[in-house]
C-alpha cells in the first residue's frame, strides 16, 4: 500500500480516521434484519476469533466450502470500513446471502446504526483487559498501513491512556457497551480472557445465547479449529490476504499465553 497513513481527527467526540467516516451516512442508514448478529469489540479484543467461531457454528457444516474460498472479512463484513470502494463493509453486508448475516464493528455503542436496536438484533460484545489490548493494538498499528503511525511505545502508551486512538477511549468503549447491556436484553457481554481460559465453555454460552444446539462432537471440532496454531495457518482467517498488512513487521494475529492456552490476539 503506497498511500500515506491516515490521520486521527475528532468525530462527534471520538477519535477516528476517514477510512471509517467517509461512508458515514450510508452506514448509519444500514437496514438490519431481526436475525442479524452484530459482533462488537474495541480493536484487538478478539474480533476475528469470535467471528470465526460464529461462522463455524452457523455455516461450518451447511456450507463448508466457505471455509476455504471466502476470507473471514467477507464472510463477516466490517460494517464501517470504506478504505476500498469496491469492498466497503456496508455494501458487503448488504450483499450477504446468508441467514443470519453476521457483521462486525468497532463502533462505540453510540455510533451503532439505529436499525440494530429497532430490529432487536442479537449483539455480542467482547471485552479485553486494557494492558493486553494496548500491547496488541500497538503491534497491529505497526504493521497495518491503514492505521495511523503508532510512533514509539512510550508515545503510543500515553495516547492509549488519553483515548486518542481510532474508535476512541478503551474505557469509554467497554463501559458504554456494559451500560447498554443493562437495557438491551439481547446483548451478550463476554471476555477475551474467559474465551482463552476455556474456549469450549464460552462456546456453550454463545450457543445458549444464540439458541443453537450443536452436538458435543461439533462443538469440540469448532473449539479445535479456532485454536491459535490452526488459525495462524489458515489464510482465510489470518488476514494474510489483506494488502495493508505487513507481516514482515508483525503478525495480524498474535498469541499470548493465558493459563497455558494459546489464543488469538
């Protein structure tokens, strides 16, 4: 990617870049359907991990060809992205033929298109502890040319603490979604650390929330597929097909040990 890195600017009180605001009106007018599922996270809090789990739960057996022919970022579109006009997230979501449509976002809760609330959609929010989230975000910004230059670790650390990151403050993000959980009954709030500690248990909780009843054998198969060592080698999930990612600098998906379990960053 030869284009210069984008600059942060204040957008309705949240730090953003033009890649996620250029298509703002169209994104805000997105028409959700009652069976749509929205995965919401602060960046680098397990978005790809949960996206892959849900795609396997819904379509792993009914449409297995998806797993080897369509990258995860097209199976689970990133709603607000508009970096490439032909692959704007909102347009990819509109073109999904699956039921349910599974869509992801990094929006703070106040930016979510109103149709998701009007249609009473199921929403899954994944939170990650601030320290590990910050480290993962730093390495991601180093290698992702579509993100602002992170600078050195010290300056990045202070920017993170001040909330001057794309999609704003980590604290405001996780807290805003936690408050929304109190009034939106179809919001499942989960934690990255819990998913890392016992993936099978958290898949059980997701199935209960989503009203799914896969066999124990199928849940075990999914838990195996989404372990880090398997995802790292899967070009349809590891973001290696995205031209903005420079794997020579860092990997998009990194691992960190939690209770001796390798998990996706």
